[in-house]
C-alpha cells in the first residue's frame, strides 16, 4: 500500500573530520617561522632606509672637512721666509677623547692667501702705510702678516677711515698709498719666542692663524671647529670659532720632517745663517702633514654600529689624507738644486 504525500529522506554520512592537535601545532610553527623571516626583512629594510642617508651625510661632512683642512695646509708657509715655523708645537692629545680611545689633537698653522703682497713703506706705532694701493682681496678687518727676509708676525688690521692715509713715494715720484691700522700694536700669538721685529718689515700679505679642534656642541654632538684667529676671540669680543662639520669626533695629526714622522712639528731652524742653510736645517722643515678624521652617523641604533664606551655607539667612518705645504716643497727644491 503506497503512502501519497509522504517524502522519504535517507540519512547521508559525510564522514567529515577536523585538524588534529599535531597538525595545528605544525601549521602554527610554520606560520611563525615565515612571519619572523618577513619581519626580519622588513626591519632590515627599515634600518637600511634610516642608515643610508646618515652614512651619506657622514661621508659628505668628513670629505668637506678634509678638503678645508687640506686647503689650509697647502697654503701654510706660503709668502713667508723659507724657514718660518708656522705650525704650533705641543698640540698632540690636548683635545677631548676621540673614538680611538686617545685624546684628539689640535692643529694650528699660519696660512696666507693667494692675494699678492704689498711693499711696506712705513710702520709707525699702529699706523702702517704701503707703497701700493691695497688690492680688493684686502677685505678689512682681517689678519695680515708682516714680514722681511727672516722675520714675520701676524697682526689684526682694520681700515683707517677717511682722511688718515699717509703719503710716501717710490723712486722719487708721487703715488697713491695703501694704509691700514693695527689697533693692538702688537703681533698676535704665534709660534716662536720672539715678539718684535729686529729689522723693519718689508712686505704685507693677507693671512690667517688657522686652528682646528674637536668640540661637542650643546647637544653633545662632537664637531670639527675652525678658527682663523688662533682660537682667540676677535677684538670686538665675538668668537672666532665656526663649525665646519658635525659628527666629526676624532682628529689625529702627524708631521713628516727629514728625520721621519712625529706627532709634533718640532722646531724649524736655519742655524746661524739663514743665507746658507745646511742639510740639518732643511731636515727640520715640515714636508708633509698627515691628517686622520673619524666621523659618526648622528642617527642612533643602526645596524653595523661599533661599540665605544667612551664616546658612545655609532656607525663610524674614517678618512686619511697627506698634504705637502707648497712653500716647503719649493724650499726643499731650492735646497736640493731642483728649483
């Protein structure tokens, strides 16, 4: 007998099963390993993204600093007597602690510009007159160097103002003269014990008493600083120090003479007669100067940084350069009969 209107359903066995605990643990472990690898890649990329601009800035800073130092070293002694001692002695290890664990050096030298010299007519007290008009490169106030064949002294010179130009002539004629005022009336600090001319000065050139040091700023960042006034304040009381490059934390200097490399320039001597120097006198001339600068990236917590308990951890770089003062090379060439 059939049953109309009745729907008959059959039970269906799907035979479905879930993940076992072992499978879940394996899947989670693989996921964590892959996630960790991806995280490391992302972190490394972010560190490189932060590091590369800092490294580029560091390289630019240290190269600019070395170029400025090299330019000053190249001009050292130029325009002065052959055996002038222009490098300040005893500046080895007088600065703050550097990245090598040693105290930083300072360097001081007297450099002159390519501005031509003018002949001195008269020096009376603080008033100095020259035979020629001063060239445009005499931008007063500035440091000038007065010299004769054997002596030289740097002075601070200012403009004389209106109506104070003295008159002197050369060869019996009349000419317009240059005129500067030396307000201090005494030479600036310079290497060597002598402080006054034995014979009158014969010429004047534009110069500078250049000094370099490592000095931290108010944020504690070590910087390379330069003074064109021997580290002294200008006569108006303003500082002569200017920051050349930030992040430079080490300065080491060596000097090459005829007796080898030394941490100090020593004493330049022309013996009993500057007119006839011997080999011993030529051996005292500074022939080359080696400068080593170390600079740091100012961004903290970067990959590749070196540890330093004294001045902190940072990514660091180093640059070494050797410069031969052109005047010393000329003097040595004359001594060797090459010039």
